C-alpha cells in the first residue's frame, strides 16, 4: 500500500522531465480556445505567493479490478513544496528532498536533482507549454459553475500515458481536477477539494526538522563528492 500511495501521488504531480524537455513542433495542433484556458490558469497560479491545497486521488483499473482512493495535502511556495500523504510526507526546498515514512520511523534524504525525472508539483500549471498538443474537448456545468475540459497529448510517445485531461473553472481559472490516462488501462483522477491561495508560509516549512522527530532513523543518500 505504501508503494502504491507514493506512485499514485507522484504520478501526475511529479511528471517526468522528458515531457518538459520534449520540443514543440512549429504550428503544432494547438487549439486557441484550449490555449486561452491554459494560459488563464497558468497566470492565475503564477501570481500567487504561495498556496495550500487538499486533494483526493482515485485510481481505477478494470483489467486489474482495482479501485483505490486516498487523500493528501500540499503546500507550494515558488518551486518549494511539502506533500503529505497517508503514509509518507515529502519535503522539497529545491536543494534537498526528505521522504519521511512515519510508520517506519525513517527519513530518506536525497539531493534535489532537476534532471532526475521528478518535477515540482507546481509544474502542473505550466507543463503544457512544452512537449504537448492540446484541445478543448467540451464545457461542462457543475454546481452552477462552467468548467473547460482540456486534453493534453504528449509529443513523446514513449511515456507510459497517452493523455492528461484538465478540468478548469472558466470563471476563476482554478484547476478543479486532472486525469492521467495510462496506456495499460489505469486511470488516475486527482480532485482538489480545498484550496487556499496566498497563504503565509516560511521556508522552514519545506525542510524536515529532525529535532521534532528525535527517534527517526536518517538515511542520507546525498552525493558528498
């Protein structure tokens, strides 16, 4: 369960660097209406000093007869983030990454490597700018709000999914949910249940405090060369 939670949480929020490094093709198939929705969303989040969000995740796989759910919380400030899941917590201050597993009383420390394949969760709001084609699929009304459904298709066909669908509030430009469609039939749906913009957070919030966890074993895997 622990490994599954980690995979589910990071799959959509920490996308592979191959996606952002893929080059856009000139005059690629990009829907102007979808681009307007995506740019509006991106601009809204870039203006925030920091934000906190609570979310749920559902993973379904008819072939594997799987239907798993869990919830989490995330705090983002610039490129720093803190991600809290049911069985682990991840701190990233853009220099160091701490992965804390409370049940094991263990924290693993690694260097933050931009080329490692893991990206900041804040990239969900800007990732479309490189390596994707996109189209506005439809507008959908829920609870007196209109949402724009935008499909992102990766240029890199070697990745393990073929589509990401974003659900963007047309009025506020807030991202309500996103879905990742894997080639193996799995579908991951992330839904934001609570959102707090422009919250006050300290840089220390993105660093694991060993003094507050005196009995935790530290596994330091940082490169000391």
